[in-house]
C-alpha cells in the first residue's frame, strides 16, 4: 500500500487536471473491481446557464429546449429551478460556495450541450408493469393491429405508446419531415406544438388549484389560519375502507415505515 | 346511547393526527366509529413558497354530514365544537372575553429592595 502510494498513488494525492482522475485510468469507470459501474457525465456550468437563459430569458418551452439539446425534460426543469435559487441568493447577497462547486465540477466528467449530440436519451417510454406479461391474443389475419389495440389488449386503462412518450411532438416532427415539409417549417410547427402543450399543462394545473381553492374555506383564527377542505364521506366506499376515503383507515395496516417504502419526498411542489 | 362527534387520535408519538368521527359516547377512542366525517391535523404548516412565516392548519370536513349529525342530536365535544363553529355550523361556545382595562400593579419602590440588599 505504502509502496503504491509512493509510486503510482502520488498522482491521486492532489487533483491536478480538469476532468475525472480515476484509479482505473478510464474516464468513466471509478471503481477498479466494478467495471459495470459507469459514472455518467453531468451538465457543465455553461450548459446549465445556457438552459436557464433559453427558458427564462428567451421564454422557450421546456419541451423544446429539452428536445433541442437532448436533455431530459425533468432535468431541464430542475436546472431552471436550481438556477433560480442561485440567482435569488445572489440578489439577496448570500455567499455562494463557488470554490467548492468549482472543485467538485473539476473532478466530474462533464458534457457540454450541443445541437448535434444529445446529452441523454429523452424520448424513452416508461415500461408499464402490465405490459411486461406475455399475452396471446387471437385476432384475424386481416385485422390491422395497431399500438392502440395492443394497449387495449394489455389493459383497459393502458395508454398506447404514442401517448405515453414524453415528446409526442417529436414524432409529429419526423412525420412532417417524411411528408416533405421543409425542416424550418417543421421545426416552427414543433416549437409551436411544444409551447401549446406546455401552456395546456399549466392551465390544467391552474384549474386544479382553483378548484381546490374553491373547496377550501379559510378561517383566520388565533395564531393560525384554519383551512377547511370539503370532502365527501362516500369516497370511503360502502365499508369505509377504500384508499380514497378520508382519514386514518380502520382495520388496515399502515405500511409507511416498512422496509423498502420510499420515505424521502419524491416530488417538488 | 349518546352519539358524540369527537376526535380520535391517530398518527405517531409527537406527530398527532385526528379523525373527526361520529361515535357512541361509551366506545373506545380509536374504535371503529359510526362514520368518519373528516380529519384534523393540529400541526401548523407553512405554504411551500411562502416566506412570510404564516402558519396554517389543515382540516378536512364533510359539512353536509356534520350538519346532519348535529341535526339528529349528536353532541360535539368542545374541540369539535370550536372547529364546527369556525365554518358556521354551530354558534361559538366560548367567545374571547373583551379585554379588561388593565390596572397596572403598584410599582415596587425602585430604590427599596436593592438598598436593603446592599445594607445587609
């Protein structure tokens, strides 16, 4: 060990070059005895700034930024959110741990955005567990069996792949290109569709909030505001034990602390 | 038997959470009630993006059922009475007393006590 530290290990004592400096010597494999572990590159500082600029300053849809740079929509949203926090801290005059961030970033594999090479696969379909079963469905040979039919065969509420894909607009774009539309026109149509879908999602969310607000009575009392939300007793079903019912359920174990349950927050509100 | 509208404590240690239930008065607190008409979360919460430091408490209530049970003679406990009076189902039972004109207690002599100490 000491010998190794004096000979080969000396170069790992201090981090010198930009980028990862793994013991294995490879750029993406940090653990010598686990070659299957691949360390994924992260977005570089400039790339994150660029994403924030596109979304916030130029007002592009998150979907189109995601498609143009090949970054997952959720990652784009997270980058924008964190950048906003960073900017807010700067405005407040809070001190940022920039040297620390720079040191960590210099040790990680990085990728810079480019229009011609995607950062990560963005249009992957989540595999629904219902669709993993083997299914034999006798149909007539003449029948045109589409993806819609396949979804219906797997379950009544399973959506077809075309609807579950994160960027259905990209499919439309390719179809238009195949039909002979010029790339510029198709791109413009894509941007428009992406923006429309984002606006529709925002409106839906707004509507949901409004509906919730309408069902809530706010009573300012003492130190706290009391918020009464209207519910329906019948949601609990005939025996009152349905999961949709209100309140702690009777005669049903509550497994929120069981081993294997996810106990950390899984979403940002 | 008397039917009461009362709270049933669920949740965890230091993490109370109540079901607002309609139950017979003599049954155990957490036994299966006649009906669960709502919940009461007594732990004050903040809004996610609100920095004003204001706190709120969340209550879920089926007001129709609450009115029905009151109408047929169910007796709310004091705590439930207070909650139901907030949404106007019942008259408030306890009103905050009007602030009394406070007469300040006579000021102790400023030089009295310390001077005694110093002398002793």
